[in-house]
């Protein structure tokens, strides 16, 4: 195995364009597991953890989070999304949070990735760069399947960008225990009062992160009726209906972590609770 240590984005892109099958290494929290279990045997690894440009976090009406921002930093600094902070808190152990990165979660592109439902709910844009060009994809265009994305072999995930959606956000996750667990189901809910939009991203309940479009439209109607600029508690019936629509959007399977029926049930419960929680935030 050949390991190249890059210190600038240009070095990373040169390696990706000149070496066929080069594998990127950021925190290694996913890749090293794959190597240890014999599921991956990369011939060339490009270590990018020393690339300072990818660690930038900018917030000025629009948030730009570099690919090497760690989960710990999402907790310690203002990540421009309360839901993203809540998701980061659920990731692994302190050691994993110190090493794991936003770009790594995007690069692995697992439906159980904890930050990914938040990026979907925020309608985030993923910034990709190659030696020749830079392109931007909406999250829904970026993730194409379980551990599959639209990233080309010569491209580097540089950052994720989204509009600062305000404080009315939350992330919820159900697992088989309270900590260090892969999600059985996850839900991110974002109410952007300034732009009058609702985003709901569902994790670990389909081949990709799913947007619950009907639930979003239902919630937008509730907030429009109540007045977008003020907090209001939905009725129990409205919260239950929102939860039902969230669950209806899921495409779950039975697996070792839970059944499809259980996933739909917990999504309905989380949906009702999430709506009540964010509605109370002005």
C-alpha cells in the first residue's frame, strides 16, 4: 500500500487525476474498519487530514463547512445548524468524534450517516472539485444509493453549503442502545421561517436519505396558517398527522437492527415529537 500525504488541495487533485483508484483518507473512521475486515484493499491512499483549506467553517447568512470539519468541532463551534450539532453529538465516542469528518460522512454515503439527514433537510449543496473544474450538486443529486454518490474518481469533496435556516431545527435518532450505535432510524427537521420552507430528512430507512415531501408541505401549511414569524404549538392531531406522513415517506427494510414496521413506527413518533419541538422555537 502506497500512502501519499497531501498538504494542499492541489496535491490531492493531482493524485486523484494521475493515480487510478486512489483512495482518500480523512479521519479513517470508516475506511480503516473496511481495511481491517478485509472489505477494502486500496493500493494507493491519499491522506488529506493536513489540508488546512478543508477545515474552514464560514457563516455569513450562508454557511460553508469544509469537508475536514470534525464532529467535535461541530459541537464546540457554531456549525450554523442546531440540528447538525445534535446529530454530531450522537456520533460514536469522543475518539470517533475527534477524527470523523463531514466529508467522510459524505464520502461513505451510508443511509445511516448521522449528518446526512440534516444536510438533506437543509437542502445543502455539496461542493466537488477536480483538477479541471468545480461543480455543485444539491444533496438529493449527490447521494445516489447505499454508499454510492455522484462524486467522480478524480473529484474531492471540498465543502457543504446551505442557507442559515435559523434556530428552529432538530435531529432525532433511534438505536438499539443510547450511545455508540448505528441508527435504526433518524429524522432531521428544519423550519426556515425567513424563507418559509420546511425540510424533513429521513435516515436509515431507505437506500438513500429520503425527503418527506408530503410531510414538508403539510407542515408548511401549518406554519403559514400560524404565521411564520412566531412560535406556535401544533395540535396533537396535526402532530400525529405529520408523523404519519413522515413514516409514509420511508422505504425501510428488515435487517439486523430493526424491522421495517418498527422503523415506520419510530419515524411516526419522532415526526410528531420533532414538529412540536421546532414549532415552539421562534
